[in-house]
C-alpha cells in the first residue's frame, strides 16, 4: 500500500489552519506546529471577512459556524467626522451571490472555529513548538523541532506569518516594510444602529471606522501616522485611542464610552510585504502573510491567506509530482491576484498620508473587489 504523503505546516493562523484542514481531508498525513502555547486563540479584536474569504471558509466546512457567530451585511458607508453619512453603497459579493458581501466577527471566535476543525481533521498538533533546522534534499525535508524531535516530510508549508523565520531560513530576503500608518483597535458593545461598516476619512485621524462582529459586539479602529511604539506606555493605550475617537460624531460617542481598559486596546503599524520572486525553495513553500501582507485598508489580509491555502491544497492534491514546476505555477497564479490587492491597499493609505483630497478611493476599491469575484 502506498504511504500517504507527509506535510509539516508551520504556523496555526488562518492560512496554516486552512491548508491543514484541506490536506487532511484529502488523506495526507499532516503535522501542524504553532509557536504559541495557546494557539493564538484569544488575541485580536475583530476581523472583516469579505465574500472571497467566506467562499474559502465554506470549502473548509465551517461556514455555518461563521455565519452563526458573526454579523453579515452588504453595504459600506462613508461619513463625515461628525457622523453625517455622505455616501452609502452596496458591497460587491466577491464570494458569489449565495454568500453575504461581508461578515464581521470576533477574531478569537474565528480562530477557535478553525482550531476545532483542525482537531476534528486528525492532524498531529504540537503547540509551543518551532522548527529549528530544515535540511532538504531532492525528495523531502528533515526537520528538527524545538522539542528535540526530528521528522522527515515530503513538504514543509511555511504559514508562520509576517515575521516568518522560515522565510529567512530558506534564503528569501524580502522583509515587511512599514507604510507610515498605524491603527488603534478595540472590541466594544455594538450600538443598535450599527449594521454595517462606516468609515470617516479625515478629522484627527486619517481613518475612523467600525465593523459589527455579532448581534452585541463590534470592533472599532482609528488610523494615524505611525509612532515609535516604545514611546507609548501600554497603560496609556485607552487614553491615546480616546484622544482620537472623542472628536468623531454619530455612533462614536457611545463607542468611546467603552474605551477604558488599555489592555483591550491594540496598537499595530501597517506593513507591506510582497515576495516577488518564487515563494518556495525546494520542498519548502510559503503561504499567507509569510509571502505577502497588505495594510487593512481593503480588509483583504485574511482573505488572501485563506485563498493561498485553498489554491495550494488543490494543486498538491491534484498532482502526482511535487516539483519546481508545480510551485512556480502556484506562485504565478497567486501573485497575479495578490499584487493588485497589495498595491491598492497601500495606495489608499498613501493618498491619506499625502493629503490627496480628490483621490478616487471608492473607484479603486470597486475595481479591486471586482477582480476578486473571480475564482482564485
């Protein structure tokens, strides 16, 4: 009997979890290692999932849980800083007409849904574990893990995020670059009237927005020029965020009342990464943020990572030969889709930083999202 192929997945975020679920479903032997002991199950506030992300989540078999846990909506509003709605438009259904345009949900809830699906699929899971040595030959990779064990795999999939140590270990020198912006985020109770994402461009911040994440919750965010994080005491995070949000009207006063606990406020720089060259070296291949990352101005980071996992898993399970040609084809297929999203996401932020008042933000969003309606 032919032994099933063996795969090591490094990283248990959206891309790593998704590719693990899909490869296990196809009968491959999969080990998943995750550096954090808690599988990163509680971090984050909220996440905006557009239709192309929902399409992959449906393929993973978790759409019903996502739908029940999140808040679906089909439009976006542009407001003045005082809360006046200037424009509202329907979102494109990038996952097809049978899925919502957008679902907002609490990021820890999405992670738990994916964790449960990975466990149910039968992968071997090692938490608090990293890959220390990757020793390749033509047919596979010998890996020494931080727990002292050694294993051999037919393929290693690096899904270890923006700061991927695997990317560097295999000689890919690309690194993330800051775009000049930073974002304050918090989860808060949802005012009854918040039924979609509304965005205000201008005021004391470049962008102020919120997204409903359940019947009772939302996550809110404000974007400013990035600052030296070391110069901002963590105990002042709530004060810093309130200093920005208190100048906004509409639903913002009610949201601002709940920005009180600095431990619940997250501060993150916007980064850009796009590995232009090959996303693999031998039998080690990158997916998700390890290969590309865009600022969240188009809310496509998780969606692109999930698409990577879906495409790579299909290509691996449909091919008898795992070779350079296959991985080059994967790269060519994905970069043609990823590059315009990364560039558009960065451009929207650059317009804000440069003070361009006649920027066609809605037009650029619409053009990019129309492209994403096609299958990845």
